[in-house]
């Protein structure tokens, strides 16, 4: 692997509350993710995986420790610069309700580009090609409530990759999906990774974690296992 | 994100909460319409005064009255009404009423004195020329002499002569106990051909009463001893009326302004609810990289839009309402008040929408996303 790592996290801690009620959600997490990796972070509930995801996505700030995103130390950035980083370098897929209601799928995909300051015509073109990539171009004018849960999540993926971001962060993206929709979404991730995208996916489902080529397990705010694996089911998706 | 896009998305936000937005708009609408209409009512009551001069004095004659109707020396005069007044006892079928104000005058008096008839008709110039014995009576006289009977068409005895009642005056403050007849008939039967008791001069619309007063005085000075007459400018008592009306307008305006303020609080309320409801959406937008100012602008524009729509509809309602007389006053809209109120309603949107907007923009993305 060459070049700057996409993620370079050093000795991250995040403490909620203080004194007797103090909770150490993250307790010294150090982690490097290289370009093109497909990483799954698993752990039981309360293990700190959501907290890690929020800090990696610049939605929350660590109590101590530093986080370099694509070589940029996000701890030193102002509010406005953080907004810019979230816009340009990270694509999010949340567990549920991650689309803005009452606007069409394509308008949802366009949103990051709108905040990016891109002209409407160019926006529409790029949003359509992102929707095409995840196979929902024919649903572009549907509003979120007219789409199934799986389709909504795939639109969210399109929105996450439309800015050509360095990192795709997905927080329990399959949490509310049935097995068929889960399979569809995961094969989208497989394709994206095959095309060179860096993906970090948070999940508690072993089947989802098995698709990644690196599995990180958190327990009580620490990394207890970090192993490379032969991704399962990838060939089936490719075939 | 450009302003037109933000405005479009604000319209969508307003439309999404139809009934709630409607009620908020209604609050502003009522406030704005109330301010404009009540100020218009106050203004209308100030403009209700007549534009008439009353000349009183000794030695006023029909000749002098005629000399005032001079388009060259007194171009501002619209009409001249000589008045021969006396007191008289009117009787009808045994009923008797004494009026201290039995006036002989010309038809022009009715407009000059702003005393139109309610039922029947006024007498004509021909009646006056022929000295016909017809009379228009005031409301008090009508009620005293003809309780329960329509006075029009009855004949009353005044000073031994029979007068036909042809009309009843519209009720007017302190002026009900009066009777008006052609001056020629009154002089013949009652008052004699002595001096007039007063001359009413009505100024034209374009001429201020003060200007006309100067013109009239110049003519009178050539005919009468200076000091033997005086000109009462009705717009002088009008000034005190205006002061009262101004106090009245201020009071009404203040009451209405309070209702506008309450409308503004309605905007704060709905925007706070909207922000709370859309907290998760704000979180997602922030996660997608929405800068603070875009979130701020989005909610600010939405609030301002609500208040502007309410303000615009309020102005429309006020214009409609001003066609009807309110509490006996014909409202006259003050253009300044419309501009002021529209401006204020925009400011209300920005001010009262500001707090919720700042709150939305200041949310940390993680808190917004975790909002239940």
C-alpha cells in the first residue's frame, strides 16, 4: 500500500460524563486504514463502534487523541472547515431515515454537490450517474416514502459516493433491511470496493462483516481483534 | 446553495405543514390587517369634518350673501347659504314642539352643513324662489311631534302658517332639534326681512378653509365695518377633533400592534416546532457538509416567507375591509401605514424566526443525528 492512509487514528479516547458516571466509550483506539481497503468494524452494543464511527466521520470530537483523515488533522479544524471535510472527503450511509423527506431521490443525491457549490446542470448529471451506478436511475423522481427500505439505502449510498469522497462510512446500513435487500446493498459495496473505494462499515451482523477484507472487533472501547480475511460471498456477487 | 433554491425549499417546508403554516399566516394576517384598518379608522374619523365657514355678525344681508358668491374675488367658494334663523312653535294635531332653530336657507345649505335628509327630500331652488311653505325637520322634532307616524307629507302649523313636511334630516350630534325651510318662506311668515343670522360658506375641495377665509374676509371688509362680523372656521374645532383622532389612532394602532406581536410569537412557536421536528434532517444535512449559514438561511427564509405571505394577505384584507364603514366611520387607508406594517412584518419574520434558526444552525451534527 502506498500514499497517505485514508484514516490514521492514534490513541483515541472518548469519555462521556464525569466522576462516578464516567463512561469510557473509546479507550485508546489506534487504527490505520489504507486506500482501497474494505473494513468492517464489529462488536456488541456498547462496545464503542458507533462512537468510533461518529469521530471518524467528524460528527463528534474525541476527548483525547488525534484523527488524520486523508492526511488532514481534523482536530485542528474550525466548524466551517469540518463542514467542508464532511462534504468533500466523507460519504455517509446511516442506519435509517437517512434521506431527506419530501424531496426526490435525485435531489437527495444532489444535496452534497449543492453544498459543494456545483452548478445545477452538472449536479443533475453527476447525481444521475451515481444513481445509475446503484441501479436506481429509473426511480430518480420518486420521493423517499415511495421507495422500499433497501432502495432508500442504495440512494443513500449514491449520495455518499457522488462527491468522489475518499472514504465511505456506513453505520449499520443493513440494520433495518431484510436478507434480500441486505444482499443487494452489500453487492453494491463489493462493486464499489472493487472499483477502488475505501469503505468502513459498522455492523453487528457477522454475515455483513464477513464480506469485508479486514475485520476489526471492538470490546469495551478497545480493539480486541484486527484480522485480514478472505471475503466471503464476493464471488457469488461477481458472478 | 443559491438563494432561489433556498426559497424553493422554504416553500416546500411551508407546504409540507399546510394547516400549521396556515394558522401562523393567519396570525400575522390578522395583526397586519388590524393595524392598517384601525389606523385607517382613526384617520377616517379625523377627515370626517366639514370644510365650511360660518359668518356671523350684525348687518348681514341677502345682498352681502350674494356678493360672496364671486368667482373672481373668491374663487375658492363653492356655495353660499344665507341663514335666517328664529325660534318657532310647531304644532300638529294638538301636539306642540318648540324649536330654537327654525332656519330659513337655500338648498345648498344641506351639503354645506353636511346635513343630508334620511327620508323624504330637501327643498329645491324652485321652492325657494316661489317661497313655498315646505319644511325639512330634524330627528328630535320628528320624534316629538309625530311619534309613531311618518312625518313626510304631514302639515304642521308654524306661526299661523301651514308648512308641508317634505323630509327628515339624518341624525347628527346636537342638531336634531331643528327645522329647515326655504329662506323666502321663513322671512315671509316668521323672521321678517331683517338681517340674516348667519351666512354659511362652503369651500371647494381644492381650497383650504384658511384660504377661503381670507378671500371672504376681503370682500366683507368692503361691505361691513371691520369687527362687526366674525368668520368661524369650522376647521378650527376640527383641529381639536384631529388631536382627539390622533390620540384615538395611536391607541388603536397600539392595540393592533400588540396583535401583530402575538402573530410574531406564533412564528417563533411554529419555527421552534419545525426545527425540533426536523432536527434529524438538520443532522443529515450537516453530515453531508451543509455549512452553518445554509441551515440558518433555510429556516430564516422560511420564517420570513410566512410573515411576508401573512403581511401581503393582511394588506389585501385591510383594503377589502376599508370599503365598509366601521363604527360609523369610513376608514381612509394611510399609505404610510401599509408600507410600515409590511416592513414590520418582514422584520418580525427575521426577528422571531431568528432564534429558532440560530438554534438549528448551532446544533452539533452528532446531537442532531441522535435526536429521537
